[in-house]
C-alpha cells in the first residue's frame, strides 16, 4: 500500500496506536418482525405495531420469519463470509421494561454467518482489509420514554422484536478515519444488497465501538466499549475522545478498567455506564422454543445467484469499462442509485458517450443540487436521459461547457423535464461557430481596447481577459476555441 | 334415567348423537356436581353461562344433523391454557386478573370439535409441584378417602387446610380430581415431568403425555419449553384416545410442533397386542420401593403376557441421573420463561419506588415459595461459572437418556412398562415442607420420559392394601401413541375395574 497515512497519536510519552473493533447493529429490511407477524414500519403511534408475541403474553411463542434469514444470508454472501448451514438461537436474559420477554433472542453460540472480510478504501490509492468475525440475527428491544411524565416512564414496543443483524468486526482498525470508512463501506454494501436501509437517523444502523490503545508493537490494551453510537461522525469523534482519555490515564500512571461507556456528543466526552463488575450475567442458553436454522446448499446458491453486483466489483468495472479514475469510480459506486444513474446516462440510447464528462456532471453540479435538497442524485430533478443529452450537446460542439451549466440550471428549475436539445434551440443558446461573426466580435473588442491589445503582446496572460470580453459580446455563445484562435492570431501571440 | 355424569366420554358422545341426551342436560348435570363439590377446590373458575351457551349451540348443531367429534361434551380446562376472555393464571398470584385476548391451540381444537367448557381447573402454580399444594388458590382434595377415614370426617376437613385428606397429585391436580369426582367428562392437563401421569395414578384414571411436539404449546403458559407437553386426563383408555385425537395436531405458531396427520387414536383402543414386545427396565426397581408397587408391576407384565405380548428385561442405564438432570433443565428454562412476569404489562403490579423495586416486590409477592425456589435454582445453574458444571452436563445426561431408549426400541421393544409412581397418593401437608427433594422424588419414573421427549401413558392397575389407586406407566416410541393406547387398553381389560369413590364431599 502506498501513501499509508501516519495513524499514530502523539502522547507525552511517545506515540500511541489506537485499536478499534466495531459491533454494528443493522436493522433488517423486512415487512415483519423477526419472530412475529407485526409490522416493522417506522413511526406510528406508540405500541401500534405490537403482536402478542412482542408483548410477551403468557404462552406466546416465537416463529422465525424466513425473509429475515434470507436477508442475513444475502448479507453474509455480500461480505464474502462463510455461511453456516446450521445455526441456532439463544436467549440473553436480563430485566428491562422495554424487553418484555425478559430475554433477547439472539445467536450467541452459532451465528448464521461466520468470518468474512471487507475492503475499505480510505483514498483511491490506499485501502485496508477489515475482518468480519461474525454476523448474527437478534431481536431489537422496545423503547423506554422517560420524558413523558414527571413520575413515570412509558414503554413503546413498536421496535420490540424487529430483526437486527449484528455484524462484529475484528479489531482491525487503527484510527477513527478507518473506523468511519469501515462503517461507510459496510453501509454501502448493506444498501446495495437491500438488507438494511442504513438510515442512521432512524436508528436503523448503529454501532458499539470497542477502543483500546497501546504502544506500537505492544500487546492489545484493555478495551472499553462505547455503546450505541448512531452516526458515522460521532463514531469518529467517540474514538478520538476515548483514545485520548485512555492515553491520558495510562500516561498518568493509571490503568484502564474494562467497562461500558456512552458517548455524549454535546459535551464531546465518553462517560462510564457500567464497570466490568456491574456487567450483566446474561445466562445465555439455547432457546428451546426454536429449532436450529438449517440450510441446504440450494437455498444458499439461489440467494447467491440473485445477489446484485457489489460495490467493489462495480468500481473495478467502472474503471475498466469506462476508463474512470479510481477516485471517480469510488465516488460513483458509493451509492447503488448513483452508480446506476451514471451507467444509464453514460449508455443512454445504446451508445457510450464521454463517461468522464458524465461522471464530472454527476459529481459536480448534479450532486450539489441533490445535496442542497437532501436527496440522491437520481432525485435531483434531471433524468439520466437529460444528462446524456446535455453531454452530447457539449460533445457535438452545440453548446459550450459554460452554457451547459446554465442549461442544467434551467433543467433543474423552470425547465424541468425539458429535452436539453430542444431547450437549447428554443432559447437560442446554440454555440456560435461562424468564423466571420467571431472575427467581427474579436475585431470590435480589440478596436475598443487598443492600449490593452498592445500590452498583451508582451504579457500573454492577458489573453484570458480578451476571451472574456468576446464571450460577453457574443452572449457566451461563441465557440471558446475559435475565439481563442482568432484572438491569438490578431494579437500576434504565439 | 341414568345420571349423565356417570357416562364415559364415548358413552356421552354416543348418547348425544342418538339425542337420548342433550348437551344442555349433560352440562347442567356437571354444573350441579361442580356446585356441590366446591370443597374439593378442583375448579378455580366455573364458566357456567359460557358452558350453557356452548351446550345450547351444540344442541342446535345436533338438531341440524351436524356436530364435531366432541360435540356437546363438557370438559374442564387446566388453568395453564389460555382461554379467550376467561381466567388464565396458571394458578399464580402474579397473573392476577389476567384474561387473554387469545385462545390456546389445544383448547381451540377442542372447541372446533364441539366441546363445551365448564371452567378452569386448579393446578400447582406454573405447574411446579407434585401435589397441587403450590397453587395460589390452595390445595385440591382428592375424591379418594384417606385410609380409615369415613366420608363425614373427610367432609369436615374440606373447609379448613385439608390436612390429612389426600392430594390428587400434581401439577394437574384439579384436572385429575375433577375427572375422578365426575366434575367434567374429561379434562386437559399438561406434563413437564409427570404432571399428567402422577395425578392419573393417584386418582385411578387414565392420562397420557404424548410425544413432545404432538400437541401445540401455543397459548399454554410455559414452564419448561423443551419438556412441556399437553395431554388429557380421562376416565378410561378410549376417552383419553378421543381427547388426544382432538387436542393434537400441527400448528405453525409453535416451531417445535410436529407436522404430520393425527391418527384416530380411538381406533387403536382394542387392537390386539399379540406379538408385541414389552420391555421391563431393571433400573426402575428402586431400593425401598413398596412391595405392593413391585407386585403390581409384575402383575401388569403377566396381564400383557396373557394377552399375547412378549415380555423382556431391558436396561436403561442412565435412569438414575434423570431426576437430578431434570431438576437442572426444567428450572433453568423456567427461570427464563417466567422472566416476563415483571409487573410491567399485565397481572400483578406491586409498586416499589423505582423499576428495580417494582420488579422485586412484584415477583417476591407474586410468586409462591416453590416457584421462587425453582427460579433461583434455574438462575444459579445458568450463571457464568456454573453453566458448564450444571446445565451443559444435564443436557449431556439428557442425550444419554434419549440414547438409552433408542437402543431399547431399536432392539424391537414396542413399549416399556414401569410403575407410574413410587407410592400411592399421600396426604396434603405430608411431604416436601422440610425437604423439597422428598416431593421431587415423586417424579422419579416419569421425568425420564419428558427428558427423552417420548410418549408416556398411565393406566390404573389396582388398589393398594390401604385401598388407594395405583397405576402403571407405558413408555412408547416417538409418535407411536397408538401402540400405547392398544397396550393400555389390554391392561385396562385385565386390571380390576376401580369403583370411583362416592360423592362424600357433596
């Protein structure tokens, strides 16, 4: 790997290395919960999506939702991980009001997915491999509401029993940036597969962050687990703050106690939640209400056959097929929808156009417009067909790049849905290639600025100013290359 | 006219179909009996209005020439089964006031087939007990008189603590007492370690715990999920077979429920046992076992031999580990299954300042002593550092017990004959107050069957020298309940018919 960044943290006693492992909880995209038929719809009145099973009524039994299992297996395949043909569910026992059964059904001993690996690109030239330890299915808990009454807490069980995939990484990350990039990449893969929407604002993707520090080359230090961090930015902040805290303690002669901590984003600090001594004894044991999950090879192969193209493959293909740079391919494949929009535009009408130009428009003006509205590139207001048309108009010399920007702005606003070619001709934006007209404009500009024309002979950098004047005169429609040539000739520049 | 409550299920069914008896008449007769038997404490809730409505609906069906296999038959339901809108507390204080919005699959099957519900039957709290003494609603008295007691003395003991009266066994004590005392045609029961079979033996009736998975557990208040199984208590073999045929069947709401058609078990009653091989396991011969139990067992083998079966000695070498292993596995599962009774969503809530206080007070007051003991045992054996020593070893023993049976059945044995209990019924207040293990030992012959997931049937086989019923147990191959009914019927044919006690309590 080239350009490996320096990941060490400077302390008073020298350099420190931070070691990070993540447990990502990803809500499985499915209509119904993991063990009940209740809806998984977000929002809704509290306790509107609660079945008898979710409320742990006496005598109620869990029944596995096969769609959630399929999603977990598909995800495992996407992570190039081992699919365990036999896995089982265990009970994790603890009391909490938003855990109606008094236990969470999880996969402790034998998870549905075993070891895998994710390639994480930090820059187009530098990437790391992060090992996946396991992926297992488990139930989400409900939500305790402490702010509704001065004397009571309320419980909303809408989330209770919703399927989560817990994806456990190996402690393979060495900086906050690496951890952020890992979560970003994992989120991309999940969204490609469609097994989790990755919506962190709704809590559909959140992480427990394990952090320890050590002197480079030393054995692993004692780790602290920061629970339930719910944005990529906060994951980065929490790691940095926690690493600093641990280094400070060790350098002051202290020792790190293994504990569970919380990240307080408003104060920018982590706080102890419970120590190792206070840790729960979860009394895991196999759930006798559920049979083990057993798959045939056909079941797994069928899912593999219908897996979409994954980001790494797509990126490689974009570089190979379209001649894109590593950076462009990385940006365009970060979201499946963006990649698809790119390909549609690049190949619109069955002809391959200037893919680099298409990429630039998507990554430039179109992304800016999309971001301003908080939507994806595909929803920004311009279709792949329109973008293809725009790029073609530039390629054919019908409009200049500058005019194209104006055309795009029109397409995004008052000319929504218009055909770019028709728009250009209706608005008279067609580029002037008529040499006579351009020369006349050049002559006029030189005539009006005789002194400057003289100076330009000794200072060729002034050419740009003249180009600007000519373009102004022609309403921006003159072919810039022709203007350049004519000016150089008439000003006597090389 | 004969007393309709003296009819067996099969007889009542036939009389109803022949319209020589109406379901309303039958139901009223049982409601009368129940009204006179309050002192036995078999019912914790009598649903008289509902029963009469259901009976009238059955009569209307008969009038139209319709009717299911159990049409118009009046049943008692163990309080462990969820019955929609009706008292369902597994006889625990912690489920105070709980009336489910749903129906258990087993009871739904009974109503589908036309049965009438008389009410909910007493039981040990959460099915944890062998004498019905752990019920929040108090003990049930067996209709059998204690040795040397007369009816007047027994009746006088009913209103008090019932000390000295006999227990009907447990946990399905209310079900067994109700069947034996003619307070229902038949009853549902459940069996985690012997809770159908021991009460059947104590009260001189028939009970079967079918193979694990034969009946759905959906809507049964869970005790130990890997051991719990529904089953009937009934007056004779045919009645038990008719009941099980309705109760059993696949249910997608229980992942551990067996997906295969239910045979007509009644057809197996009366089938010849000629040529069948009956195993006698030597490990069930316990030191200090009463001679009359041993003699009864030998007698049972002779009867089957006389009916044409071959009797062979077999070995189930891990039997002695079954009871200790059971008392690890069952409490472990219970400690988790009963965690949901926390005072947050339903049932009893005892406020305690904060949430921890609420949990502690609700559970300390809501659970009785025996349930608390088992929850603590279960929590202990699952704890870090003890899990491998207890739970994991118990599961290994379970595998060995299962293998013992598999080996015997693979050798061509069709069923295994054992005593049902180490003794006839004991008195209320007599056992377990100082040493709970004394009570646990009641299950010594029955828990192996739950541990192995096999079907077990208990048939009444005779009276002890003190005049108390004694039963024999038949253990069968997985899902081969039919063979058990055939052999059970052969035992029933040979054994002296027990005269059920007169209604001294009325």
